């Protein structure tokens, strides 16, 4: 396992395959932003390219992933789940990372970049508080002051994460705009950023304007890089299929990027299906339309007038009307197949994995488990499912 993170190849090849897109994924992506943000984002893109090309930056990032986050995360053969499904299933254990999910890979990477850029302040948005906690953690680690924007309704529902962020030294700023949830927190953070373009905006998923989708894809690519090496080590071959849940799409692109060029590997994304009907879903690629939303051109859930509308999912991390422009491209080209997984299917998988393996998955990750369980039943395949996070946060909920 040692070799996986110390290997010089780690994080080198993924950026090359990302670079060719340079902000566009087919017709998707780009930067649809107010003029005041053009310069700061251009600078961000240039600084990202400059620093990630140096071995000092990569060394420090890899050191922190290893000694602070606890990477490489294990690739675990889930034997009882395997027997139950009738296909061999490995779980990529992102739930075992420091702070309990994949989000820390990205926040450490971006916070490290913020430090290199001399940023005096990090700002971020959060829905359920997961990204806010991961950002506050990375900001504390780098010694940079941090402001987290959060919908007032979310702050009330997620009081524990608000306390965590404050304990980590972050300032939590609540907004009562709109429905006072994630989309409004993003708007509030974007408004603040437009007024304070010298701040470093640390975005939590593979969304927003260029260079965010590229940066987030790069920092999360460690997941797929490790998983590919681990499955070759343990099984001596590539998997037949891989699965991840897709909210904004960051844990999914992290896993998928390790296998995109392996055309024999089938790739599946599990969306937050909600009730899986128009108007009551968060399955953006299954029910949405291409439109400009929060800085990027990608699929988005829209109302009858074509305006971005609210999403609905039992999983806060999947409850977002937008999606990564790279996933939009991967859907259109057919390389990845996306399916809505309903709330009740995810809840069943949440209980199933807890009881079969002694692993309580995040309700978000449970969507990927549910899709794999459904598509692989009795198929005798070899598969990897990305367990994006742990489910402690979901235990007290009344499903
Ligand atoms: C935030 C979150 C997600 C969704 O975000 P992506 O960017 O789609 O990965 C999924 N799982 C967990 C555990 C999360 O915290």
C-alpha cells in the first residue's frame, strides 16, 4: 500500500488527462461569471497550473493526504455483500478519511493552494455542513481565517456541524435568502466573493466556473488512482464495473477518472432520485436540461419556464439542482451511465450495508450501494463501489 501514495506517478497522470479539457468538457463547462470575477478566476487558474506542476506542492499535498487524512483509503472486499448480491464487490473506503468523507481531499488541496497564493481569508458555502466542516478543518490546518456561508434553515437543522465549524475557528454566516438552503448559501458566498475578490473561494464539489471543475477533479483523482492500483494488486485485473453517487459529482469523478480510458470498465453514476418524478427529484442528469447555472454550462433541474428549480433528495449531499460539466459530457458521450436511485432504495441499502458488513454508510453513498446491488444481482461480476462517507450523521434521522 505504501507505494500507492509515495509513487511518483500519483497525481501526475490524472492532471495531464484533465488538462486537455482546459475548462471545457465538450460544449459544457466554461465560466459564466460577473466581470469582477474574471481576473481573480484567471489568476486562480494560472496559479493552480503553476503550483500543481511543481514537485514541492505535490509532495506537500501527498504528505498531508497520507499523514493527516490517512490515505491511501483501503479497498475492502465486502464478502457478505458479495454473497448477498452474487457479484464480487469491493468498497473504496473514503468513509475512513479524517472528517469521514472524500471532501477532505479537495479542501486540503485548495487550502494548500490558498496558502501558496498568500490568501488572507478562505470562504465557502455549505448545505448540510459537511463541506463547511471539511473547509474549516483545512483552513485551521493552514492557519487561514475562514468564513462559511450557510442557509439559515440548514444551520438550524445541522446545529452540530455549525458547532463543529465554530470550534474549528470558522465564522458561520447564515443567509435567509430564498429557501435558506444550499443554493442560497452558494448565492450568498458568490455575492460576498464578488465584493471581496481577494478572498479564496473554496468550492466543495466539481461545479461552478472554470477552473473549479478542473481543480476539484484533480484533487479527487487520488481516489481512482489508488483504487485502480489496489484492484490490480488484489485481483490481478480491472473491475467489470465501478459505481459512485453523484451530487455535484466530485467523489464520482475522483473514482471514475482512474478508469475513463479503460473502455472495458463499465461506469455507473447513482443520482439522488428523490421520488424519481419531475419536480420531486435531485437526479439532474436524468431529469434536467442543459442550462447555465451558478457559473457553468451543464445539466440543471428546471421548472416549466426553463429556470433552475429546487431539488429534492433524502441525502443533503445529493440535494443540488446542478451537476459537474464533466459528468454532463460523460453522459452525452455515453461513457458513463447515470440512474436515479429513489430515497427508499437508498434507505434500504443504508440498512443492508450496516447489517451485512458492520459499515454504516453515508446516506449519499448508500445510493451507489443500492445501484450496484440492483444492477449486479446474480451477474458474477467484479465491481468497485465508492463509499464516499460514513453514516454517523444519518443515524439519528427518522427515515
Ligand atoms: C457531499 C457528499 C457527497 C456529494 O458530493 P459529490 O461532489 O457529488 O461527491 C457524497 N457523499 C458524501 C458522503 C458527501 O459528504
